[in-house]
């Protein structure tokens, strides 16, 4: 009996040691992958900031300095003095914020309606929304231009808002429909039994639970509008109405590229996106912590 007990103990100890080893190996592999991914993500950002702090005289010196020995803010100063970059930022914030608001508002109602109601042509409508994402945007450039020209929306920020809203609503509707499908319909039924009408159910019961989906949809719509370049390039002609993406493109000259000013402009273009993500991330965490009964 003693020999059998000793053998069983040894087997248990070896199994525990093997499991601990596997756990250590798994954690080491996980942290290694995370470190590599973090390095790959932050290296371009570090290079962007480093380049923006260099002067044009030392831009191409060898050996290359990863951290400038004599950092300078001249590129940031020149960006604000030589270019109307504040107007570019203001135009982008106005256009993208308005487009995000309208896209999220429409897609929220549309996603809820598709998720909760059965109507004729529902499947075709969803397939049509998905099919709109299959075409490259450049195919729509000429039709959009002709329509906007007939409506006097060329060289207008409101025309850009209309264009961005039309781009983002289909996919935002798909996102919101998928999130509303995850919220139990029993909540609607329970609220209806208590006497709430459909609008009251949506506003008081479903909408507070949908904030995580709304935040994710808003982030998508904002990023899609903020990074758009082609339609802004074609529709906007006046310098004072250009967006950040167009302003950054202007820094690429015919015979030379001002890399330090280009990187400074990219840094300023990155800051609003980071702020917006942090702002919506708080709502994401709050919405997920609130919890809900889900199917």
C-alpha cells in the first residue's frame, strides 16, 4: 500500500509540475506576443514624434538619431504660422462630428427596427445594406460629384457631411442591429406589460443598455470620416474649407517633402482621435459594467 501511495503521489507531483510548466510557458508566450505587438504599434508613433522634433538641417544626417540630441519645436511653430492648420482641424472636427451624430442616430433607430420588427423585404434590405459595402468608394465619385454639383454642394462642408453620412450609415446599421439582437426581447415584453409604449421601451429600457454598441458605432463612424481623403480632395477647393487630411497632403511638395512638418501635422491629427477614443471608452466600460439580460 505504501509503495502504491508513493507512486500515486509521485504521479500527482509530476502532473502538477507539468501543469505549472505549461502555465509558465503559456504566460511567457502570451507576454512575448503582447510585447512584440506593443513594439510594432508604438514604433511608428515614436518615429513620428522623433521626426517632428528634428530640424530640416539634421533630418537626413547619418547615423540616424532615434532621439534628437537637440530637439526643436520649429516644425510645430511653422505648422501654425505658415499654414491655416487650425482651420483644417476645425473643419474636420465639424464635418466628422456632424456626420458621426447623424450616422449613429439614424443607424440606432434603423438597427432597432430591423432587430425587433418583421416586415416585408427585411432580408432584401439587409442584403442591400451589406452590398453597398462591396463597392470601392472611387466608383461612386463621379455620380456623387454630379449630384452634389446639381445641389450646389461642391466646395461645401455640408456636402462632405452628406457624403460621409451616406458612407457610414449602412455598416453602422449592421453594427447596431447585431448589438440589439444580443439584448433580450423579453425586456421589451416586460416593459410593454407594465404599460410602456414602443417609444418609451426604446428610450427608457433598451437605449441605456445599448450604449456600448452606440459607442463602438460612433468610434467607427468618426475614424472613417476623419481618415477620408479622396472625396474631400475632389469636393473641396477653397483652402479655408479643407480638412486635416487635405492639409497634411499639402505638405508634400513637388520637389521636396518637409518631413518634420509632415510628422508634426500627423501628430496633431492623431490627438483628436485619441481623445475621442478615451472619451467613448469610458462609456464602453460603464455600459458593459451595467449588464443586461441577454439571449
